[in-house]
C-alpha cells in the first residue's frame, strides 16, 4: 500500500513533453538573465530531455526562480483519455501505407496489417473507448510504427520471425488508472516498432552564437 501511495506522489508522476518544454524555457530565460552560462544550460537541458518523472525535473531549476514548483503545476497532458465512439477496428496497407494519427478513438481491439507496405499508429492524441486495449500488428515484408505517449501504460509481447518486434519503451506502468494498451502480433521478414511520440528537434546553434 505504501508503495502504491508513493507512486501517486506528484514527484513520481510521469513527465510529459509539455513539462519538459516548460523547464527548458525556464532554463533559456535563466541563461538570458545571466543566472547560468551556456555550458550549464547545455548540461541541464540534457537532463531535462532524459527525465521521465516530475521528480527528475524538479532539481534542474531548484536554484532558479520559476513561477511555481513543477509538481504543483502538473496536470495530465490529456486528462480525458477514455470515452467516445470507437473508430475502425482495422488498418491495412497492402503494397501501400496507412496512417492513423491526430484525434481518433481507439476501439477495444484494433488490427494493423502491413503487407509489403508500411503504416503508423500514433496514439499521442487518441482516446480509448475502453480502459484496456489490444492492438495486433502483423507486418509481412513491411513495417508498422506504433507511438505511445507517456500517459498510457503499454505492454508489448509480439514475435519477430526473420524480422523484429521491437519495444523501445521498456518502462513500468505508472501505477494509476491510465489506459493500458497491449501490443501484440507478428513481424515476418518485416518490423514492428513501439516507441514514444516524436519530439521536436531543438536547434542548438544558438547556444554557440
């Protein structure tokens, strides 16, 4: 019980891209104000973009003035993840490709097939019609990319045969009532990649100017 309560403490909550961006902006302002130099900025930004929890972000600006403690400001990026009318149960790319991204509602079960083609399932702005969702990916001489944001629990147990079913997340559940997505299936002479959403590339040239 104590372990469960600890996971729910604000500092143990998962950090979103918006949280990391807020800290990065505070660091840039601190450099502009002369509080830190370029090398310190670079070091702290590296810590920011690797941080997975609010607790890892908080010390980065502990000696700098910010509007309020990050943990107190934290709100889930998309608090209403569940609900809505389920969308299509199938995504297919045969000698072509498919793409599902933006705002869409994932049904309890969804099957994605790439046959000598490719596809992308981006859950960054998705809602889920059920608390537990199963996505079955079948890549036959093709590739499927599944992007799962930090505020969604993910379990991956697909099989690669002469191919790869690659889980790039490998992170424990958040321990709360967030939606859970199970990603399973088969990659035959092809590939399935499960990863976090893309982040904007930061132009570091200004640090050396």
